C-alpha cells in the first residue's frame, strides 16, 4: 500500500510557542551592552611568572658572559625617540641641537655654554704674540693690494690717452703721481734687470761735458748717477731738481742738448709730438736713447720708420734682449713742430692682477 501524507490541516496540530524571556540559553534574548573594564598593566614580576609558566616553570634570564648581548636599559620613550631620529635622518631633516637658554635675574636670555666651551672661547679671544705679529703683516698685504690696484688703473690711463690729458689728470690729483711711481717701483723689483742701468752705463762712456735731457725721468735716477749736466723732466716734480712739464712742450732752449733719453717713458697716443720736441731741443747729430718693454712692439721696423719721419736715423737696435728693446737714433735733420705727421703709438703695457 502506498504511503500517503495526510493533509496538513487534518493530521497536524498547530502549536503556538511562547517567546523565551530568560537568558538561560541566550536564544531570543536581548543582549545588554557591558562596559569594558580597563586592563591593568602587568607588573614585571607577573610577566616573568607567566613567561615561566609558559616555559614549563623555567625563567629566562640573560647571560652575563663575554658573548652575552648588552643589557637593554632603554625605556619605550627612548626607543620612540631613536625611531624619530632615524626617520629624520632618512628624510634629510636633521636638526642641530641648540644650546640651552638660561634666563638671568633681569629677564634677559643668555646662552648656557658648557664650562669647557666657554674657556675655549676666552682663550681664542686672547691676543697672543703670534696674532700681534700677524696683524701688521695682514695690514701690509692689504695696503700692497690697494696700491697695486691704483697703479694698474693709472698705468692704463697713461697708455691710452695723450700727454695733454695725462698732464690734466695729475694736476687734478697730485697724489696719483706718487701712487703710480710707488707701484712702478714694485714692478721694477720683479724685472730681471732695470733698463735705466744699461743706459747709465752707456752714457758714462761719453764725455762729461755731454748735456743730457731725461724725458719722463720719474724719480730722477739718471741725474743722480751721472756727473753730467742732466735736465730731468716729468709731469710732476718729485724733487727740487726736476722740471714739471709736459715732455712734448719743455721749457728748454732749441738745440741745447747732446743726448735725449726715453726710458720706459713713451706713454701716450701722440708719440710723434714726443720726438718732434726732441728734434727741437737736440743739436744736429745729437743722440736719442730709448728703452721700452718688448711686448709693446708689434713690428719694430714700423717704429723705426715713424721715428725716422721726425728727423732721426737708426744707429743701433738691440731686440735680442729678453723683456726690453733698446734703440739708438741720431738727429740727422731739423723737422719743425708745425709739420703734420701721422700720429703713432705703441701697444699699452697693462699689468695683470696677481
């Protein structure tokens, strides 16, 4: 006989269950929120006891042998500080430690230095004999540099202007002449030789009755080294026996000299005026001795031709000497100063800063 399931309405009773209100099994019950009590920090002894229980009753203590790790005495705060410092180093934000600031009774802030640092600062401020000796040497060095700078400036001006402007410059600033020649003397000490000494040696072979004109004499060494009659001339007179004048227009009488000397004095852009004045004051067949720096000449033959146009013939030239060129000319004819000649000049000699 087949199994039949009776209808639900006929074979089953509907049972109504009552809701459970008791919290015995927790089914259908509403849970009440309970406040959590803060956990108490375990003491070091309790933590050690729990660790010992977990390890079977044995307590771990770090060894004290030579291979034992160092005891960790740092606190958690110190570890945090170390971690922050490492982070600053990695990110490139390393802050310098500032010295502690102390406040005085008056309320003013004062840096609190360690005693050893304060003592070192006081010792550094004391003037020792070595420091006292170094101070004058530093002052002399600065003075030398200032003097050298002014000399280079004046030197450049003299080489790049005509003699009339140079005369006006020294008239407006009398100290410029002394500054220039002080710097000039420093440069002479660096040269392999002073060319004026060679000219002095040459003129000493001439008769003592020879009358000489020193054009652009500077400190007048030529007159002090010879027994001859010497007319020392320059834009400014540094001594009583020196004539202050523009060497293109001297107060000398016509044809009164036997020798004219230009030792490192061909400065300016109007050299034709220099040699026309020399032609005026020199006797016929009078000599001209010239010494100039080698670097000023592009072609010595051009210079010889320009001087020849002023009435002079070349007698001898020495261009084999290092650093300087020497020339000896003779006056062979009169050339009036009113003659219009093509202006000529030499390259400027500009000293570099060292």
